[in-house]
C-alpha cells in the first residue's frame, strides 16, 4: 500500500471502547444489511475480504472520527449498521451553509447544531439557511435563551394537560410522556388560545433541552435528543375530532420548524385502531422521516427494552416513584382530565363558532338540515351551542329509498356548553341533522351549529356505534305539557328547514 500518512492500529480496542463502540449480532446480520450486500453481489461489486493473517471480528461495529491537531474530536459519526456511513454531501453542505450565511449564524454555534437544519432540508443549503433564519427570529421573539426563567405555565395547563418530563432512556435521553386519552383538547382550546398551547409546547421542548444538557454534563457524552412515550389508554372516538387535529397540527408544525432532529423515538403503548387513524392524519402534514421513529409496542413491558426500570414509573412496569411515593409519578407526569366548562372563555367560544350557522327554533317546531355523503365509510360530525344554556332535543337520520332510519337516535341535551358528536356512514346518501324544540310551548331556542363530513376518518375503523357527549337522558326540559319528540324519524322533505313560525 502506497500511503503518505501514518496509520495507527488499536489492537486492544481501547479507543474503540472509549468512544462507545460495541459488538452487535442483530445490527451486523440484520435483514436490511443482508439485502444490501446481496444486491451488491448481484450488481458485480467485489466485497472486501478479510486478510489471511489477521483475526477479524465480524460483529465489531464501526464509525468515522476525525481528531484535530489539538487532540479533540472534530467529527464524530458512529455507524448504526455496517452499511451506515457519513454522507460527504452533508459535510460539503455544512461548509457552504457557513459561507453563505456567515452574517446570520451567531458566534459559537456548533457544526452539529447547523447539521440539524441541513438534515431537516435534506442538505438543501438555501432551504436550510432560510429555515434557520426564521428560527432565529422565533428564538428572539420568544427569548428562548431565558425562556424557562421568564415563562410561567398557565394554572389550567398544570391541572389539565396530560403528561410531562420524567426520567431518561438507556441512551441518557430525557423522556416526555403524553397521556393522549386523558387530554381534553377541546376544553383547553376553549379555555385558552392556540398561542397559549404553542407556548406550553415550547416550554416542554426547552425543558427537555435543558435536561439533555444536564445529562450530557453528568455522563460526559453528547445527548441532544429526546424520546416521547405516548400512552393512548382511553383514546377513542371522543378525542378523534378536528380539535385534536388542529391541536396536533399547530404543536407538531412548530416543533418541526424550530427543533429539527431533536426527536429520537416515539414509543406508543395501550393504543387501539382509532389512534392509528390520528397518526395517518398527522402524516399528511409532517415529514415522512418523523414517522420512521414511531414504534407501536405490543405492551408496556416492552418499554423496558428502551428504559431502565429505575427510570420508568411503576405504572409502566418500572420501579420509579415520585417524592410522594406515587407509582404514576403525577408529580412529573400530569394526569390530565376534563376541563370544567366554567373555564371556557366567551371570546373563545365566539371565535370557535364564528363560521357556524345560526338558527332560531320556535316553540313546538323542528329545524332540519342535510348533507350529501358521496363516499362509503366516512364520518359525519356535528357540534352545536344553545344560547342561554337552554335544553333541546337532537338526532341524525339516514334517508334511504325505502324510508328513513335514525343513525343517532333522538335524545336530549341539557344545553350546558358545547355538544359534539359523530356517527359512522356506511353508505353514500343523504344524512339529516335535526334540532327539536317540540317539548317547549313558549320558548324559542337560538342555536349555533355545524354539520359536516370528515372524509379523513374511515368509520369502518371506528366501531359500530355513534358517539355523542350526551348519550344519557339529561333530565326534564322546561316542558309545559307531557310531549316528547317522536322516536320515529319524521316523514318530511328534508330540503326544507323549518325556522320561525
């Protein structure tokens, strides 16, 4: 070999061990690697062969490291498998980014920090530079350097947000728990603002970064990412609505744009099929690589593959308790819950219902509105708000050739707050929403409502029943006689909506 550089051999693998490299059967002989090398052989590529007089370790993992004249590492890349090598394109893009945006990049920003933005834009220097510029504006606007000292989470969030930071994984990364089934998204949005929600998400991200920095200093290793454990216990059709989608879109977009390459893993436990639908919807507006980090675990015991028992709460199969001895660690992982409607803000309700339709229903009358469903297996949703919190009856029926049948049987709403519901539509056709004031002989009801089709949610995945926030009889109306709505769908021309008489 005609080389012009000194080559050093680490026979005892002391450096190898010092930088954290190890041996691995699964990573070396994984299916992807076998497929890769098979394809190389088919293409006629000559694979490296071991030297006859050298005892090699086929299970040894490797990496690429550059050490400067000062003895410090200038470049560190630990391979995840034998085919994983650093991309020269990223190094070239980094140099170009530092040249093109020299007036933008603050002094002291590390190369690894800049690489995050390049990875987020697949080494497109212009896009990465523009993304980083926008982040610097975001950083200045929210004073992120001092954010944890100046921001005080709203009391409502500390009571009803579900989840929190607790412990670290086996790689030393901080863990954020999210209890999806315990989060009242609608209540939070109607009691605060979407901007408040974003600010709380920034708070959580900055808290995770501060913990990552702390763990790095304690361990002497570079820890700059976090993992999320999503507990989907109790997540069902009630949460699967546009409030949840609006909430997730706002928070996820903010995190992707300002905290790129910080998420290492998302571990999901206690999930049902409806949670998978939410993930599918998120895929429509989040980068594909984000979902490569999702791992749907069969049971909570599998968390121990990623988190040591002393860092995992007892309720999830570990041994960790908080200072109060609580196995759910509620000191750090907020339990969530339903936000009381007295916390709803009038201005938020007005903004939320701004584009809804309005109708005034006279005593003894009905109001009906319909929509055409053109596809099989979709969901229809309704929401309504009765002014002055007056009770009203409501239902949904399906118009068939041979007549009409209830899809969501007529029932009573006590008028307190918002009513939200959904129903599955197996077949295309006309679906009718009815608001019934027939039990009142003297009082008109003013109602704001919306009735729409959500084609993103396939009802075939959601079970056989309707969901509504008023599935039980809620008591008597201000009835002045013994009338109640008919349990049979009325036979009428649903194109004509009855309003004031």
